[in-house]
């Protein structure tokens, strides 16, 4: 009869650990989602600032060219294209940095999930060994 209660307590402990692991996984997913959203929001804010700065620089260049009587032309168009390509290059650099940050974030959380799973598995193994310690021994059944 003692073996059944030991098995029952082992099952209960395993179920409780599984429930705790599921809560921990859910919490990790929430943390990861919040951090990912924060990174994306920061990226979008920086992109809006860059776009607004580009508009101001283009407007200032057009105003200077208009005041000088050069509203169009090769050099003026080259200046505008240069400003736009510089802004596009900076935006690409920020996009690449965001991709790296998101990848590092995901990798970090994946490592934490695997570590938690390993700890849970080790804990269950320890419970099983303690609960079923007599069953796995190498004593002879003959005496």
C-alpha cells in the first residue's frame, strides 16, 4: 500500500511541477513579448524622428535653392538625392541593429526556457529516484 501512496505523491508532485513550469513559461513569453514590443516601439520612434529630420533638411535645402534662384538642376537634385540616400542608409543600419537585438532577445529567452525545462526534468528525476528508491536497487529477490 505504501508503494501506491508513493506513486500517488510522485504523480501529484510531477503535476504540480508541470503546472509551475507552464506558469514560468507563460511569464517568460510575456516578458519576451514586452521587451520585443519595447524594441519595436523605440525603433519606430527613431524612424519617425529620422523621417521628420529628413523632411526638415529637404525643406531647408529647397528654401536655400529657391532663395538663390536655383529651384531645379543637376547639383540641387544631387544634394536632395544625397540627403535621401544618407537617411536610407541610416534607416537600414537601424533596421539591421533591430534584427540583431530581436535575435539576441529570442536567443536569451530560449536559453532560459531550456534551462528551466532541464531543471524541471532533473527535479522530476530526483523525485522519482527518491519515491521509487527501493524498486531500482540491486538486491536479490531470493534472499
